[in-house]
C-alpha cells in the first residue's frame, strides 16, 4: 500500500470518526431533551431501561467516547489507541445487534410490561389522596389531556373516580359531562413505536458508519505497525 493511499484512508478514517462523534453528541443531546420534556417515564417503571430517551443517552455517550478515542488515535498514528478503539467498537456493534434481536424477539413481552405498568400507575392514582403521589397524578393527567384518552383500556378503568383530565369539555363541573372513551394504552404504544422507529433509524445510520470505520481501521493499523508507530 503506497503512502498516498494510506493518507487517503487515514483522512477518511478521521473524517468518519469525527462524523460518528458528532452523531453521538447529537443523540445524547436529543435524549436529554426528551428526558426533560417527556411526561411519561414515571408511568412505565419496568420499561425504563429501554425507554427511548434512556436508550439514546446511553448509546450516544458510549459512541461519543469510543469515536473520540479512534479519532485521536488516527490523528496521532497511535496503534495502542487504534487497537483499543477497534475492540471497543467491535463490542459495541455486538451489543447493538444483541439489543436489536431482543427487541425483535421479546416485543410482545415488552407490550405486556407496558400495560402492567400503566395499570399499576392508574391504581396508585385512583387510590391516592389529592396530596398523594403528585408525579404519577400529574403525568397521567398530562397523558390523558395530550392524547385525549381516559384510563388504560377505557373510562371504566377509573371505577367511577374519574379525574378532570378525562373530560372532553372544560369546565368539568357541569352536571352531564362526557369523557374520552378511548383508552391510553393503544395511543401510548403508538407513540412509543414512532419514537423507537426514529431511534432505530439513527442507530442503524451510526451502525453503518461504525462498521465502515471498523473496516478501514484494519489496513491503517497494519500500515502503522509496519513502520513501528504507535507505542512511543
């Protein structure tokens, strides 16, 4: 491999690492934004490890750190950094593939946990006093108001103790009041599915870039090894 080809690969590798680093930083920022603005996390306690915002923050942080190591190793022509980057990125790719398989195989189980958590949150809300669990009360009210739904499967879930957020018209103090009849489970499931679709698109894009970086790292590392670079 001649010198110009190596320089081309090195430049391409640095550029890809920088783009991956930017993508990782953007994913972290987007995940933090979702965490600060989402009102649904407290309602799905068993679901939190794969909550879209948590997934984005964790994945983006790892990608940012790993790609920074690869970019620094490429710029300094350091074999130690490059081989560390290679193994870390390879492990990260395996983890991403494993997570994709888990989502695909256990999608129905995830839906059942989702329903169970919502029912548990509704019962806590229904049995709490007005000064009780404020977080769950405010989050459930926000969900019902935003998605125009009532309860988990329908208004009957509240067993007569229907909150104001279920009212179709405001004010809710009129004698004959109508409530949203559709449950929040299907609407929240659709909302999560849309967000996971966006998350999956970003993860697939990063996966492709990471795989290309992995392939280019091998010849660049071999070239540095031939010239004895990297451990000084």
